[in-house]
């Protein structure tokens, strides 16, 4: 896809919002059980897993975190953990030295400034080491059930292809999606977009012929020959 400014379909903001809601409803029918793919038992585990997921697959993070959380089950324990030992536990996620430092310093701040509990406010979350708006939004929406939009590579790619944004910047895309969709749609819409991006609307070969939102998508940046005839999306939970 071009990195230049995208040309959106000619439609009013109201029409685009109505189309976005229809897309959201259609994805809800296709993926009713889509959920966060990062395995976690609480907000703290989700926060750490999301930090580790940068430049790494969720599957790899899920293979690493059980041993990490068994050794260091809460912020207090991780804050006291030796840097080298944490690095060894998370090495497979890549950039392990920086990530180990980030999650240890994050743990220190959560323990010292928030009584060992993950804060529920955006400003407090983004003040933590290694936490940006995307990570904070994942935690708010998934762990705390607060309406939140989070823009990863899949949400960005699909939002552009669907003609919902012309921006490349995740923060700007986040703001645009918030303006287009009712808050009640935000969190699940993002999980379903991620699920759809992995199953059908993949980066190089989107399976447009079996896409449940095909008739609502202008296919911006997609080759006219896209469509591989893959199986229709399953409705099982995200993996």
C-alpha cells in the first residue's frame, strides 16, 4: 500500500459513519467470539503481555508469559527481578533487553505510585514505562471494559482499505474511528478487525471473494485481482 495520502470514497462524514457501523455489525456476525489473542488472567498480565507484543507475534508472547508470570506473578515481584533473569525469560519476544527494562520499570511505577494495581485512566497508563496510547487502550478496553479504540497494524491496514481513514498515524486513525463509531462498538470492533485481518484481509493477499464486508469495502490500495477463494471465516475464538 502506498505511504502517501489515501484517496477516500466520495461520501459525507455521516454516510461514512453509517457504513462504519454496518461494517462493525457485519464483523460481529462473522466473528461473534473474537477476543484479545493475548492470554491473560488480569489487567497486570495483559499490560505486560501487550508491552512484550511489540514487534512480536501474540503466539510467541503467549509461549513466553506463563513462565514469566509464574516466576514474577505481580508488579512487586517483577520490580525486584534481576534484569538478566527477565531478559532470559522473554528473549524470544525480541528486543529483550529494552523490553525487560520497560516491564521492570513499569512494575516499579505501578507498585510505587498505584498501590500495585494497574491504573484505569489513560493519562496514568501512558505515564508508565513502555506504555503508549495503543497499549493503554488495549488494557482499558479489554481488562476494564471501558470503550477504547486501539490501532495495531491490522486495524490500520483494514481501516485504510475500507476507506475509513486516509491517515497513517495510529493516533489520528484512533481519533477518526472514535468519531465514526458509537463507543459501544469500539473495543469489539478492534478485536474483530484484528481477527479479520489475520484470517481474511491479510496484507499481501486479501481474500476479497470470501470477505463478509466485501460489498462495503472500496478496496483502497488493493489489487483488482485480489481474492484467492479461501474458506469463509470461522466463528471460533481468536487464537
